[in-house]
C-alpha cells in the first residue's frame, strides 16, 4: 500500500481537489514556483529528496485555444510532453508510481459509441490534443509503473471551469449561445480524485483508465442543466460549432468509456453537489 505522495500542480483545478483529499496522508504538495516539471535538474532533485511512492502529476498546459499560436506552442509542449517525460524518468529511477492525466481530446471524435481505455482511434486535432497524446507516449516510453488517466470536461472547486464561466456570463449577457453538436462526459474533480485514489489503493494493474462521471451530453444541455439547478433564468440558444469558430478544433464526440473500474455517478448528480457547495 503506497503511503507517501508527491502532488505536482497542487493549485490547479484538479490539483486542489487532490490536495484536499490527501491532507491526512503523508504528502508533499508543490506548485509551479516550487517545482517546474520542464526543468530536469529540478525534477530529479525533488523526486530524490521526497522519495515518494506515488507521484501525482496535475500540472498541465490547458489553454486549448492559446496553444494554437506559434509563440505558445513551445510552452504547451514543454509542460505537456517534456514535463511528463521528466517525471516518468525520475519515477522509474526512484521506483515510484507515476499518475499522469490525459484528455478525451486525444481521440478523433468520430466514434459515436465512445472510446474505451485501449482504443487506438487517436486523432488529436489541436496542438493541445497532440501534446496530451505525446505526453502519454512519453510516459509509456520511460516508466513501467504508471497510470494514464484520461479525464474530460472537468468542473470543481479551485479553478475556472465551464460551470463558473456560465454562471458568470449569465449575469452579463441577456442571450447566450452554446454549441449543441459536441458531446462528452462532464466530470467532477472530487469524483475523479476519489476514483484515482481508489485505483492506487487497490493496486490496480498499470495502464490506461477513463475515470469520468457517467452520462453523455452536449455543451448546450450541460449549460441548460447548470442554469436549471442553480435557478437562473437564462436565455440559452443552441448553435452549431461551425457558427462558433474558435482557434482550436474540438472533437465532435469524445465520450470516454470506463470499462475497467467501478462506475462513477451520473454527472448531473455530481453537478448538483458542486453547485450546492458554491452557495
Ligand atoms: N480541465 C479539464 O477540463 C481537463 C480535461 C481533461 C484532462 N485534463 C487534464 O487534467 C490535468 C489537470 O488539469 P487542470 O484543469 O486541473 O489544470 P489547471 O487548473 O490549468 O492547473 C494546471 C496546473 O499546472 C501547473 N503548472 C503549469 N506549468 C507547470 C510547470 N512547468 N511545472 C509545474 N507545474 C506547472 C499550474 O501551476 P501555476 O498555476 O502555479 O502555474 C497549475 O496549477 C491536466 O493534465 C489536464 O490536461 C483537464
């Protein structure tokens, strides 16, 4: 049973949920000012000093649209590819388990059935998505003891997310338009964290996992549910993605299928709990 955890990216959306869930364990939790995962010497020194059983990497470059700019691409690849590679090498050298998070965006988005953990229907369409897939490959190439956990459409305390964005703009705009032709599984950080810690505690086989809440929806229906549950009287119109151009292309259908671990609850029930915690 692993007992010492090194948490990286502790201040982010996912990292702050891990910090809360692990506060009764032996934990060293760091932000980017304390550990820059793109700096090999920094990574080696910290991992060697801490001697963790498990390294949980919540650091990431997640500005999907900004990453399409040539000037940002180097930073995106440094954090999402070189960083996991450094951590995988350091984990391997210290016999630690590495937990790396990846994204539904690594898939091609054309499979309406969704994607299981072993699917090879990759087709990343944005620089961010390409960097996440390359990060997965860097971990597989450099470590034996790893969990690659793909997540999607995260919401939770500790950072800006689709829910907080919707709740903010509904007070600023009379009419909202939200795309209704992209489908995925909204996932509460609290549930993803609990499922990840369960996986580690069980000593599950190393490999790929999809730890997402159940239920597939569109961004439009997700937005409508947010307003319904928070009793906001919002005027929301559906729009197709070709009418809502953004720099980075998103997959049409990125539903992740969890076929290896206990099912997480439906996203609507998780959303209700999250909204309650905001009020
Ligand atoms: N958000 C989603 O919807 C979503 C969906 C699928 C997968 N994921 C994956 O889940 C993971 C966590 O995402 P998130 O949404 O929690 O991200 P986030 O809120 O943007 O947090 C990312 C964290 O990474 C840290 N970081 C950035 N560069 C770093 C560096 N060079 N060294 C060390 N730390 C660095 C940041 O620290 P500072 O703030 O101190 O710079 C920040 O705390 C990522 O792997 C992401 O790809 C997220």
